C-alpha cells in the first residue's frame, strides 16, 4: 500500500496496488478457450441435443419396425383365414352353381330349338357319324314335332352318312331337338336332356378334381 502526502503534509488519498496475476489469466483462457461468455455451454447443449435426438430416432425406427412386423404377421393370418373361408364356401356353393348353370343351359337350348327347327338335323347328323357304314339298318326316333323335318332331311342324311337303310320314327318320349338311334349292334342316346346331363357330369368331375 502506498501513502501519498499532500502539500500540507497530510494524507491526500490512498491508492491500492494490485499486481497482475498472469496465472489466473492463463487459467481463464484455458478453461474458456478464448470463447465469449456462454459460447462453450451452447456447444455442449447442441451436442447433447443432437446425441439425444439420434438415440431417440434410432429407438423410434426400431420400435416402428417391430410394430410393422407384428401388423404384417397379423395381416398374413387374416389373409389365410379369408382364403380358408373362401375355399370352404366355394366347396359348399359349387354344386348349386353347377345346377343353376345347367338349368340356364336347358332353357337356352330349348329356346334355340323352338326358334330353329333344323336343330334336329344337326343333332341327327352328328349322331349318325358314329355309326359304321356296314350297319344294315338304323332307326332314328325323334319327337313328333321334328318328324316332318327329319323326313325331308332323310335323303341328304343317307348321302352324308353313307348309310342306305335309315328309318325315321316319331316317339312321344323324345323331346324336340333330340333323337334316339337304335341298331342291332347297340344304340346312341342323342336326346337333349342326356347331352346336358353329360355336360353337367363333366363339369362336376372337372371341378371336383381342381377344388
């Protein structure tokens, strides 16, 4: 402490002397690294935030993947249940579908026969093709409604088939459009009902093998 005397010989003022502490300055510089006040703590906060965000993001992604996997597994189970139910219902309803289809086919065929009287000639011609020319006599039984049409077609049928002895007979039991052929070696059932039945049997056999 230095005492300065006034011109009157008394104490005018007192000034304290404080030496410079270089070590303290170096400590402050080292701890702050030359940053302004508050700048170092902001960097730490930012680093902590980014680290926390990254960890939270990774956890969220993993949790989301687990949840998605669980939902996909559940969805797969639902799809299998639906497929099993669909297959079961198809097996239950298939016979009804076939019966309905056959009924529709019958109505369409009978309607076509009503509109086209020459249907019987096509049916008879296709049936006669199965007969060998060596057969001596063939009797074609048809509906009374088709008898006159078949009589007019008889000569043409003989030429097409190569059969010389064909007899046309009306038969009440035969529905329009179909015919029943008798020979010594056997018979051919070309009635409309029988042909539709054969189609239904074929459809039923095919669907049973695929279901």
